[in-house]
């Protein structure tokens, strides 16, 4: 109770897909039946973090991306202690990263202030115009990493690759389980909240069978888009850490049902699964997709059709907190969200309200999107997050130079933020 000013303890647990077990149609993690063990684990983590705050004299806390329960707890403790918590994360525009002081829950103050400055100065926003032209002309995803991820997922989608992967787990991986992995509870005993080998193998087999079923279901593999108006709804990979953090609701079946009910009778909701769902550990049984496809006015689309092509023909985009809403705004399509997003300051991205949907569908051209994108260009950092976690000993000279540039940029951003906060505090005093 001393620290839980921003989130309650159970809210922080719900943000962690390992601890919460929320929506686990895939159960690769071993969760003890005795819930007292869960709360004992939380107590140990919380006491360790409390000791860090009590003995450390922090000017701020800094981290990269979300990381389950621990970072949510640190954010909550820092908030209660009045210590800035800075998190660098992708702003979903090219390879730009932004330093957030709000755990990426909503648009940060720095971006909002920069948007206002650009609007008052009537800035031409050249970077924004170039970004819009690229997305509309080249039909590329909003940020660069998605393209490489999609290429990898398409390779993993093939039946031969999945069979080879399963063979590796059955023949070579067991040696790692016995001789390399740590056995906290003793050999052949499963470790709490960590993947279980037998559960992983079982889930791979189940996922492979679901992939075969999915591609054999014609109602899920349509390639034709509706002739009339439709709303595009891309599914998330649930449990996904960002969704669990940014949204209080992650039942996509219910979201689609609410949306379909709010639309006129001649409208459709086009649903597309994320490739991860078919290329690895699946998160839903096949019956889940079939039941979703039975909702009136709902149509599934082939998972290999690029999202940007669908967005270009859609009348609007809806999702819990996905990047598709930002891409839709670039194509002058309104977006509807059930969760929070770091780009929610864009004036054509609306929290879902069934009473206002039909009116908001008519307002797709944004008045401040270009200011948002330009603010991200002005304040953002070009980072290769994977490089930041590379061991220095294995880096090439070019990688070492780039690593040092990125570290220096991050240090400067942190110092710049602290200077602004100090100046603001002095002005208020």
C-alpha cells in the first residue's frame, strides 16, 4: 500500500503474462497450483526492489522497453517516491525510439509540448511529409522492424520448417534441458514461472496441428475484401506484454462483437490474425477463430495479405492498441482503440464508444498527425536495441562505434530531461 499509488499489486501481476496466466491457451510456463507461492514470489521481488530504493539515491530510473512484473513494480515505486522513471521504446515510426516518462501509457508530455510548438510555428513538417509519402507509395509498415519480422515469420510458417523445428526439440534440445539449464528445484523438477520442456513440446505439436487446421478452413482464408465499407481489425498476439500493460481489456472476441453491433447492417469487420499465431506457439484453439468468424458482419482475411493493402481499402481501423491505427491515420482512416497508445494524441484515434462510432467514422482526416510524427522525428533517437544488449567483446569496430554513439545519445537525453524537470520545479517553487 505504501507504493501502490499508480497500480495495485494485482494490476501489476495482470501485466505479466507469465505470472497472470491470463488467456493462456498455450501453457508453456509452469505455474504452481498453490497461490500462496505466487504471492510469496511477489513479496520477494517487492522486498528486493524496496531495498534498492531505500539504499540507492536515484535521480531517475532508466530502462529499455517493457519487462513484465519487475519493471511495472519499479515504475510504481518510482512514481510513489517522486523519482522520474524513463523508458526508451519504439514510437512505431521507422527506427525511431522515444524516451517516455509515463510507461508509454498515452502520449508523453514532451511529445505533446513539441506538437504544440510545431503548430504555433506553422512548421512545414518535412520529415512527416516524407514519412507519409513512403507509406502511401511503397506500402511499407509503419516501423522498419516489422518488415524483417514478417519475412522471418513467413519462413517459419512453412510446414517443412515447423517439422524441422519440432524434430530439433525432440532430439537435440533435451541435452540442454539436462546439462545446460539451471534446475532451481532439482533435476527433473519443473521451475516455477519458467518454460517447461514437455509443455513446450506439447504446445508445438498442438500449434502445428492448429496451423494445418487454419489453412484448411476456407472461411478463414478468404482473399477478397468486402465490396462495401468495412473496418479492419488486426488481432494481437495474446498474451502480449504491451497489450497487458496498455489495456484493461484484451478479450478481442468481445471487442469485435461490440464493434460489429455498433456498425450499420451493411458494414463489415475484416479480421486478420497475426502471423506469430500460426508460425510458433499458438495462443488460441482453432475453434476460437471459427467462433469469431460466426459473429454477424465479421469476415476473416488471408494472413499473408499485407496489412497496409487492407488499410488502404478500409473505411477505418480498430484494435486494442496496435500500430495499425497509426498506419490508418496516415491513410486518412479513423482508428478505434480499447487500450492506451503512445500516439493517442492524434485527433482521429478515438477510444471506442458505441454511441459515437458512426459519427466518428466520418472524421478521418487528421489535423495534428503531421505534428505528432514530426515531434517524434525531432525528439526521437535512432537506436538498434539489439546492439545495446550485445557483449562488447564480440562487437566489430563499426558496431563498437555505433554502440558508443547510441549510449552517448541516451545519456544526453536523460540529462536533458532532468535539466528540464529541475527548471520546471524551480519555476513552480
